C-alpha cells in the first residue's frame, strides 16, 4: 500500500490528489489528530511524532511513505530516511520544482506554519537548484485553526489572510507556494488577496505527480503495491468534526479506525 | 507540593493567582504543550491525557492537584477522582459559585472550548445549585489560537470576539463566566464587546480562593505542603514561545524542565 500521514486532516488534500492521479492504488492514511497541530511545536517533538507515524504505516503494510504534512516534511524527512529504508516522499521538493518551472521573474513567496518557515527548508531547496531566485517567507500560524473551524469565507479570515500576505505582495512575488496542506482550502481568499498575477502552487498536486512519475520509473516498487482501490483511514482521535471534514474534502463516506500510538 | 496541570500555557494564569493568594507554597506545574490544545479533541483522549498528567504530578510529590484547564476539568474530573485518592480542585465549581453570588438576574453566559461547552458541565452545575438560573453557552474555538499568537489587541481579534459574543449579548446576560484559562488574557476585549453591565468571572481567581479556603479548613493537608516559595515548571515540549509567554504572564524568569509522558 501507499502510506500517507499528516498531523491531522490537512493531508487529506494529498489523499484526494493521489486518488485522482493514481486511481485504483490502495492507500493507508494516518491522521495524528490527538496531537495536532504540529506547526507550533519543537523540532524534537515533531521528529518523534513523525517517526512513530512512519513506523505505524509500515506495520500496516505500507511500501512507500508520503509525508503529507509540510511541518513534518520540513523538519523530520532526514530522520525518517535515516531510520527506515523505504521510498519516502515529502511535500517540499515537488512544490519547489513546480515553483521554479512556473516563476518567470524568480520572485517566489512561501507561506507555512511557524515550524516550516523557521526551518528555512524552502529557501534552502530553492536556492540549491536556482541560486539567483529570491525567496520571501511568511509564517501564517492562524490559518490552520481558521481552516479547521471551517471559516473559509468569513470576513475575519479574509482580513487575516490579507495581513499575512501584505509583506509578500510588497515584494511583488510572481509565484506563491502554499507550504501547508491546509491552505489549498483557502486558495480562493489567498488568490484574491495576493492578486491574479501571482501563480499559486498547491503541493498536494505536485506530490501526486511526483509519486506517479516515480512508480512509472520503478516498476519493481510499483508491482509491490496492491491495487484494489481501497483507502483505509486511521486516526489517533475520533471526532465528529474530523469525520465531517474528511467527507467534505473527499466527497465520499469515510470510516475512521482509531489507533493510539 | 501543590500540583497544577494544563494543556499548555493557559493554566499559568492559575499559577499566578495561586502565588498571589498563597505566597510561599511550593508549586509544581505541568504544561502538556506537546499535545495542546485539548479543546477540540474527544472526551476519551482528554481523559487519557488528564490521567497521565495527574500521575506525573503525583510522582513529583504533589499532595493536592489543581486541574487548571477548563476542558480537562469539564471532561476528566470524575475519572481522575475515581483513579487517584487525592484532594482535587477543578476550575468549574469555584467559577459557578462565584457567578451565582454575583448574578442579580440569574442570566448567566459561559464561553469555552468546544469540548467544554459540549460537555454541558456549566449549565448542569449552575442548575443543580440554582434551578431558576438561565444559562447561555457559546463555544469560542478560535480564541485559544489567537491568545497563543499574542493577538490580544488586534482588530481581527476584536471582530472574532464580537461575533462569538453577539448571541450572549442578545440574551442580556448580567454575568459571563470565562470558561477557559486563556480567556483572562482577552478580558479587555471581551468586556468591551459584552458591555460594562455584565460582570466577568475569571475562574483562575475563583479557584485560588477555593484552594486557600480548603487548606484553612484542612490543616492536616496544609501541614503536608512544603512552603519554600518555589515553583517548578515541567512541559512536554520546550519552545521559545512558551518560555516568553510564561515569563510575560508570571513577570519573572522561568526555567522549563522537559518531560515526555
């Protein structure tokens, strides 16, 4: 199976993208909503959680792992790779590649959680591939709770989005990376505030393309993956709110299995 | 020692109140910021965390326990009491007593997290003591992240506070219980929006009075408590943000000890 984890529900946008891009592949998802959010927590704690989540997915039969959480991708990818020998996908690199293909003037903005932005992973990866690019980052810690509350179109949300984006707008960025799996749900407000001339990069689509390319080039891995079109959902906390949001994002009924890590 | 726990930093307002009311008593605090916030999580998960936190404080020599978190107080008090035989204080009952003493027209409002409000603990306790009281509750899930971000005086915060309080203002409440330890930090905005005629009840002060009364009536417990004026802080995640906020709330230097539960 393809294993996917996130700190909570944000990674379901990646599940949706994988199902669209690789229909028929079996997926196992783990949402760590008993300990969500990760974005304000320390590096050490995020790494500890990411290793536990990976181990759980492997125990469920995952043969490749997608870290569908920008915070965990930013902070814990190296630790996971050093601990487990498994094909590993994170959501940063595909978004970086996509941004560099898209940007005309190489003025690139990145928004994410505090942990993601302070890791400096996006500027580091962008400049490694394209030293002349200029990268402007902005932590937006209130956007995750606003999305979790379902306040997608409220005036308060639009004001907060505007406040966060002003410094990036001033820099005249032409490309904006949504560096958090929750943010695609605010894409409309973000596009309205940053302006039509800025192209928005949604990492969930970029990572699905990258996994599909990998499987095409690595048929020996592809042949290990079961393909009965089943997705199994595990969560560390079962709430009605998660259930509802999952069904809204995936547009289907979802059965949540509880597991305590 | 007096043991106090909270899901994170909100309980520090209770620490401050206890230090003022019972100067000289030794305190041990545990902030579960690796798993914060509790307010959107399920009953089962909150009870599991509260029992772990209590056990930790007892292992550190706590002789009485204060649950300085409305969410855990609402959901987990019975479970803690059934599991550990220790004098236990929660933040609900003292606030209820204080509200009933204060309210003239018995029109009482309560604001709190989703878990606190959906537990119905405040209306239940108020009506048990005063069946003719009318209680109006409102979950305010975005206030905790706004406080954690330090957005105490921003226009966006005032708008969100106003939106949450409108249904209570319509009911012409004369007393409003701040049913979350984070909310005293927003007291100014809350008072401005709910109006001068409504008295605000801050549970951190109410619980400190209640502990002081208990110790006066139970000298055999009081004599077991060490009194060297020391407060020891444990957290499940060490972040600079927590450190700064703790020092702002307590107006002194704070050393954080890390513990993984």
